[in-house]
C-alpha cells in the first residue's frame, strides 16, 4: 500500500532522518562535541567519509585499545597503479571520535566513500555547479554570506561555534 505523501515527507524530514555533521579533519572543537551530537541523534548506522577499502579496518580503529596517533592506508585493489591513500587520526580528529562512539554504542559504522579504484578519484572531484559551468557551492554560499575571499567559510559555519552550542 502506498504511503501518503505527508507521511513520506515526515519520514524523510523528521528528527530520525539522516543527520549530517560537517567535519574538518583534526578539528579539536568538533571532536569534543561529536559524541554528544551522536548521542542526541541516536543514529542507527554511522557513515564516515572513507574509501570502501577501509571498511575492514574500522572495528580496529574504534577498538578501545587502539591509541592515537594512528593511521589507515590503502591502495586501489584493481592494479590500476593509483597512488595510496593515507588517513591519519589523532585524539582531536572528529572522525576518530565518531568511530570510537560507534564502537562504544554498538552502532554499525560504514566507510561510505568511493572505492580507491573508482575513476572519480583521478578525474578530480568538483562541485556539481562547477561541472555545469556555474560557481561551486562554496563560492555561492560565501558570496551570499560575506563575499570575503579565503578559506574562512568553514570556520565561520562549523568551527567557530562553541562546543555544546547549537
């Protein structure tokens, strides 16, 4: 039986809908609040932006005896000769805080990025707008907010808020 549109919309946008936490690698302020954000969101599964080849290592990364600094490394398994990928983690890495949280709570964690052999890695990743000839998302948002050049957009939108603040 089909779901009525208003129920479908509520299911997709309600508080149990996907919850996105924007992460800058090695961001102490975010690493400090990630466990509380995840506690509040109560996700059924946690997706982390890592290549699919890292999946088998996530239980070890989140293991209670794993001590930072630690790193994961992998190379494409298809023999394409693509370069290796290296992912370092420290105690102040939000991704590590999230994986540790998942291990403590028994929440499944999935490496959700493309496999390293995927051609998109070598083609470069551009924003959808850039592919279509328009400005990228960061450019458009920055222009709407302040128009200031530089890499302060992430800091103003994500990093600048005090831990525990909405």
